[in-house]
C-alpha cells in the first residue's frame, strides 16, 4: 500500500489522514479563491459547508452569524450607493439582495456545491443543489470569514460577489408580496390571503405549496420554504391579475 509523507511531522502517515489533509488543503485553496482570504486553518469553513445530515458540527450557528454580517454590510453599502433614496426604497433593495435565493446563486457562482458536506441520503436526494441549503451555506461562509479574518475581509467578499446585483435595477425592486398587497388596496379588493396547502419531501429538502387569494382570484405555487412558496404565489397571481386588466384597458380606449 502506498504511504504518504507527513511533511509536518516527518515519517509516514496513513492514507486516511493523508486524505483528510488533502481535503483541508482543497478547502483552504477554494476559500482563498472564492472569498479572497486563504485560511491557515480551514476547520471553520469546513463547518460552514457541513449540513446537519453529515457527521460533526453543522453550519447552523455560523449561518446565524453570517446572516447578520451580510445584513450589516449590505445596509452600509446600499446607504453609500444610493444616498438620496428614502428608507422604504433602500429596504426594497435590501430585501431583494439578501434573499436565500440570491445567496444560493452566489454560492453556485463560487462553486460551493462541490464542497458541501452532506449525509449520503441527503446527497442522493440532491439537497446540495437546493436554494435553502446553498443560501444557508453562503451565509455560514460569510460567518466563518468574519470570525477568521474580520469585518473588512467579509465586506470585501460581499462587495465583490454581489457587485453585479447591487447595480442591476435603476428602481428599487418591489417584492411580489408587497406589490400584491398594494394592488389589492389600490383596486379596493380584499387583502391577499395565504394558505399552506401542502408540505412534502424529506426534512433536508422540503417542498411547500401555498395558495394565495384576492377575492375570487387565486393561484397556488411551490417553493423550498413557506416564504419562497408565498413569494412565488404572489408573483403568479400578479401576472394573472395584470392579464385580466389588459383587456379592460383596451375596451376603455
């Protein structure tokens, strides 16, 4: 059997330990490329990539921290980039930029999927590709970066990874649920009513179905979380209502 040389201690090491050292080196190199800081000890970043279905500590505490780190950095950045916008417009931009779906897109962009650590069943189910898990992992990575390298390093990473997104809209985007609420009020309709219709799938990859109704108009939509399903349903109902309104506008002409 081939043996690997342990350069740190001399002599030889067993293949299992050589593999673990190789994994650590791979994670450290990837973090350096993806986040701009190569850690001397990648243990915290490996935890940030570890789902609860895998052995060892999961990313959940780091995700809690990273969510707050991202929020602070994004609020600060938006205040600088859009100095004349009122708080309400900044809030719309903020909410659009820190969603789980956006965090998941960023995680995919830096190649996090290849490094996520899952239990066998969760991996077989494809949980590593889901927005919920990848969004959490991205926030956990920011938490790990903050813990190991400080706020300046986390700020630099966020501003680089979100650079294309912060300037993507001249006007502050309207969240579908807020837009539907405003449409209903402007058209003297009942407030939107949301109902959870179904929850399916395993715990690590759930699927939620939500129905939203404004008066007699209603649609259903799915999502990886209840909030995501509500957002999708609101967007779908807005499209239905706008389609219904178009013929009326034409007749008035």
